[in-house]
């Protein structure tokens, strides 16, 4: 058997699919490649560099007042790879230009990260390897 495979997709539950779709469309600069009602949930997905799909799901039973909290058991955040710290600087400018609040670039011995959140407080991070 081969090694454990990489991610095919990441799906985030959101409270307002249209609001979140507009936010992700602005962030990613593209329309979703998938936009369908499956019955149990509605989803939209974007194809990222490297072939991974980033999806948002709208479930009828989702509490509209709920927000993501990384202190609960489960997901802490979703990290997206960039090649260099210079790429992080470009993303920081883009986030600022889009009016998306972020924590600024934080450097550590294991790399540099730029954290921000979507409208449902889902924690997202752009991450560059050290010394890049």
C-alpha cells in the first residue's frame, strides 16, 4: 500500500451559504467549480492550486447563530501552503485590500503564518516554510 494520501477536499459548514460564497469568491478570485443541492446539504466548491477542492456546505439544520470555535473538539484551522514569506506579504496586502481582518504575518522557527477568519469564524491560515 502507498503512503497516506494528501487531501482531496476540505469542506466547511457555514450558516449562510450565499454570504459565504460571495466572501470566498472575493478571496479566491473565482467562481465555484461546483454548485449543487445534494438533498441533505447544498455545497459550493473551488478548485485550488494543486488540485484540492475547498468547499462550503449549507445544512438546513445548522444553527444560524452558531460560529466556529477552535477550542471545541475537532478542527482547529485550515492551513494553505504558499511558497515564500514574500507570497505571504502579497496575501497580507490582498486581505487588507479586501477588508478582511487578519493577524498579520507571524514568524516562527517552523515557518511564517498569516491567520484570518471567514464570516462564520472558521479559522484559516496561509503558511510559508521557514527561510523561504
